[in-house]
C-alpha cells in the first residue's frame, strides 16, 4: 500500500512522515499540488493524437534537473492543493473536453492520492509521464491502472546525472524502472493514431554531451525488442537560467545529426524525432492554475 507516512514512493526513500507535515527531497505535502490541467497538443503524436491529451501538471519532482523547463512548479513548488475527489473531477472534465488520453505529468510523489482518482477505470488511456527515476516497487502498484508509460531515459552516465539532476544512481534505477514498465504493458499498441498501451522512452540531447546520448540509444536498442518500444529523440533543449558551458547553448545540428545516425545504426526506427524549431520556450504552458480552480 502506498502511503505518505514513512514515505518511500520514489528512489530517494526519504522515510519522512509527510502526513505529519515533514518534507522530503520533493518538498511536497501529503496532498497533490497542481500547476495546470489542460488539453495539450505538444506531446508525442500518438499521445496528443488529433484532439489533444488531458495533461495534468503536478508540482514538485523527485529529480532536481538544473535545466528543467518547468522549474516554476517542479523546483519552486508553485501549485494549488486538491483532494483525490477533485482530481477525479479534473480527469473527467478533460475527457469531456475531448482528450483522447490522460497525461499525468510527474505524479509519483502524490500517488497515494492519484491512485484512488484513477478508479473506476477511465475510458481513455492513462499516460504516466515521468523522469524515469522510479522505484520498481512503486510502479507495481500501478499495474492495470496505467496503460502507457512515457519515461525519460536522461542519462547513461551517472556522473552527469549526479551533476545535473542530483541522482548518482540514475542509470541503473531508470533502467530497472523502464523494464518494469515494459513488463506491465508489453509491446506498443497504436489504434487510430492513439497509443493504447506500451512504453515510449524519451531522451533529450544535451549540448556537449553527445556521448551520453549515444550510450542511451545503445541501451534502448539492446534492452528491448525494437518493434515493441517506441523511442523519441528530442532536440528541444533550451538554456534556462544561468547555465554554464556547454549547457548555456542549444544543441548543434552536428550533434543531433550524430545522434540520428547512431539511432539508425542501432536499428531504432520505431519512434519520433524533432525539428530544430522545437528548441523554443513558446510552447511551454503557463502555470496559471487553469483547469484546477
């Protein structure tokens, strides 16, 4: 049973009693905080589909990425508290607006409240959108409630993960988590342009760190049947805040072309790539609590 008391929801396993007001690594209380709920057309094509995904942005995070584009809610904790009952109402409202999937963005640290809101089963695929840094034991509680997993595989280099996301055990932790996700869903199933079941792994190429990306691509190609798991190579990195070199620039065309060539050589053709125009902040949502209040 997942609980806020003696919290071990994420790999940090802080053990704090959030129900009594104690704060762990995520610095979140024992009730969901939301930044926005909206029809979102900027997710991967089979998740947004034609009418959009019902994206619910949870505040807080179990990672601390220095380059996060959602730092306003992930790091600063900006959000509105809701009950599990209100969360269910938000889910149903997004579906009534036409959402073809329900996209839960970084929900891990609020799962004791999220799971009741997912019951009874919703009529659209539920997407678990996360940074990949998850506990296998926690993920097992999601079986039959989550249809699609949308994890990042940010790093194959743990030294880089420690430096940029405060997660020195990132690779082995995310690798085990994504294997568990695949065990639950099996191969990807797309019907009428909508991802009904499966795992879609995303990776953001960081400037100056092409080697990390090549190793991530190798791992995905070796870990799963190539036809079963979708892979998205993202070029959208945009410097946020006062970044030091090389993170103070966007990726180069040569870096992205190198990653694309390695994808092809490794046989990863079942997935998505991005245009260079994706490297912009124009499509980032405004966290103004729309859809929540």
